[in-house]
């Protein structure tokens, strides 16, 4: 697995990290100035080799955690596909049974007309009515009756053919649904195996991480608990839901990071985004990878408070932009929810509200 040198903690130099690069290119009169481009910064110096190693291992564990969450999301989706396919199989069998019953019923009606013609010994047509009739009126009466019989026979034949076609279509639907169910079941089984493997990878990395905890100094531990200090957040350009999500996320500063946690006492990175937007009435998917496919892509020059900002390829970390080149996020284990600058591993952003 690729190592992520995250080192995401903001220490005492946080105020300097909020610098924004201003584009000052000359513009024609009456043209609005270009939007400031938030600066991407290298992760701050960890302060010690022990803390640097800890954060490096923690970043690897966070990636394993997000991979595990993504696999669980995929399994849930495949289970939904399987449930739908199984439902379609049941519906198709019901349609097939109904079609078979209709085919049987309409075949009885068609057979009645065939038997009537055979038993009478004459053809049921207007020529036979003319030859068998004794008067013009009788011919007309018989012709009218034959017209009605012919119409009924045509209707019976049409219904029989419709029932036959319906039965064939139902059989095809059942076969297609069964094939989809099998494919979904196989995919779910593979994802279950994948989840088991990813869980083991995460457990192994957590065990390795715990071995390094004893080597952290008190200064290292203090750096992990730094919440980034106070910052003025301008929410004037944010929508109501985005503004509410920002306020919710900021209210959680100091809460510990925990793999797989979605609050309210602890969070992983995507869990914090999920919880904050839930307070604003907006539903998000569970993993950072799935969240990176939600909403609308936003260029870095157009970031607004509330936008989700993503890191690494493939995506394995997410934070929430709060303006002035800063974000609020749950960095990694041992750390707490805090304010940090946008970092150099940035790969894109999404607006979800």
C-alpha cells in the first residue's frame, strides 16, 4: 500500500497558514477581479520523528478504513440490486402463472368455435347460410349471427395470442431477473470477501500504529490535541444548508478521531462530513470516495464555505472548506477535529448543498 505522509496537524503557526494567493493581473475597466485561489500548503512539520512516523502509519490506516467503508457501501448497493432482482423474479413468475392461466382459458373459447363447426357438419360462413336458408330474411338473420360469432371468435383468438405472447414475455423477464440476481449475488459474495481482507489490513495497521504510541512525547500529544485556534468564518455566500453544516462541523472541534465513527462523540473524516450535513438536513454517502462523487464539482478558485475538499488518489480523506484557504476536518487517529489549511495532497472539491 502506498504510504501517505499526511502530517495533517496544525500547530502554533496556524495563523500563518491562512495566507491566500491573490491574482493581480491587469484587467479592463469594469471587469471584476479574479477570485482568490486558496493556497495549498505542505503538511506542517510534525515536530518529532516519532510523531511523523505515527502520523504516517495513521494515514495508511485511515486509507484502509476509507477503503473498508467504500467496500461496505458497494456491498450495500449490490445487496439492493440483489433484493430488486429477487423481487423481479417473483413478479415475473406471477406474471407467467397468470399468463398460463389466461392462455388455458382463452384456448377453451377458441376450441368451442372449432368444435361447433366440426359437429354441425357445415362451415360457419355466409355461403353455408345462403345454401341452408329458406328465405332472404333467414339468410340475413343467419348472416348477422355469423358476423357476431366471427367477431367473438376473432376476439377469442386475439386474446389467446395475447396470452401466449404474455407468457413468453414473462418467461424472458424471469430469466433476465434470475441472471441479474445471480450476478448480484456473486458480486456481493466477492465484496464480502473483499471487506474481510480490508478489515484485516486495517487491523494489522492499527496494531502497528499502537506500537508507536509509547514513543510520543507530551509535546507530540499536545500537538495532536490542537484544534487550530479561533477563526472568523464568513458565511454570507454560503447557502443555508452549507452554512448550517459548517457551523455543525466547527462545533465538534476537539472531538477525537475514531475509525468508523460518525459522531456525536467521535468521528472519522467522512463521518464528520456525514454528521455535519445531516444536521443541515442533507444526506451524504458514508465513505470519502463516495462523497467525492456526490454533488457538483467546484474549481478551487470558486470554493465556498461548506464545500467538501478531497485528498489523495484514490480519495481517502475529506474535509469541509470554511473560507480563507482553511478547512475543518477529522485528520486521523490520535488527533481531534480541528481547523487546518488546505493541503498539498488536494485533488478536488464538491458542492453538495
